[in-house]
């Protein structure tokens, strides 16, 4: 029988009278401390702790109104109301923090030279005065951060607004410094020289180029022949 065949190895070994090894049997007791075993034990374990998924509703009165419209009984609604009242008594909501005054009490005129500045007096009345437009040179490229801060100060902006503008300029300057350092680190990795390696030519190619025929002009050939006749 030829050793070259297309039969499976088990068929060849059986034809030759060889005994096949017994099938593998998993060890008794199954797999221990495995992920599947832990999942199965967690499912069958009846002492698993359950978590309360209840969450309070912000506008619970409107929520209870919707439940009543959907046909829920009064006893269920009162239980939900009592639970919300108890929760908010133990966890009172925080008072909202007052927002900073970022308003700009300023209105420029149509000519751009003057402006109307509005300030609030102590009796909550508004005082209006006409001032020189502090933003007339706003787009001047030579302005510094202090120039812009002075513009907003003359316009009557609040201290919170001035501080916010100052932080914006400081953050912009910090980002520019970090970007410049990153650019220097990147450029320091390169020497400026080309890293392209010169392609090596094989000895066969160099020999072939040296054996190429050199073109000879016709007039040079005639001169050589004339010289030979002389």
C-alpha cells in the first residue's frame, strides 16, 4: 500500500491493525473556581442581596398627577408621595448658586464714536450716560490684553466680567507657550538632513554601463579618416 494516500490518518491506522487511544474523559467533579461555576452558584444562591432601584422624582407632584390620570389607585399614589416627602426631608435640595454678572451695560451709537453706558443705582434705578466709545480700537492688532481689559472697564462691566476676561487671556497665553514647547520638541528630533539612503548599484549594472557604445559624430569620423590618409 502506497504511503501517499488521501485517507484520514485514523483510517490508515485502523487498516494497519493499530489500536486507537481511548477518548479523553474530563476529570470528576467538573471545573472548579471557574467563571461559569461562579455564575451558576450566584444564580442558585438564594441569599443574594437585592438592591433598591428606587429613585426620587424632582417634580413628584406632577408625576403623581400623571399616575392618577393613568388609573393608579389612591393608596399607591399616597405611598409614593409619602416616600418622596420623607426623602426630601432627609436630603433637602441645595439652593442654586447665584450666577456671576457677565452683562455688558453698554450700547454703541451708529457713528461708533460715542456709546451709551447704563449703570444701576442703589435704589434699583438705571443711570444712563453718554461716554466715548471704548471699543473703537477693538480690532487693532497691536492691542495687548491690558488694553482690552481697560476697554471693558471703561464700558462699565462688572468685576466678574473683568476677571473672566483676564482668565481667558491667561489661558490663551498658557496654551501658546505649551504649543511652542511642543513644536520645539518635535523639531529637535530632526537634524534637517535628508534621511534617504543612496541606492546601491550592483556590479553587473556598473559593468553594463561601462560597456555601452559611445556615439561618434560623422565629422569626427571624417577628420580621423583624413588624418589617416595623410
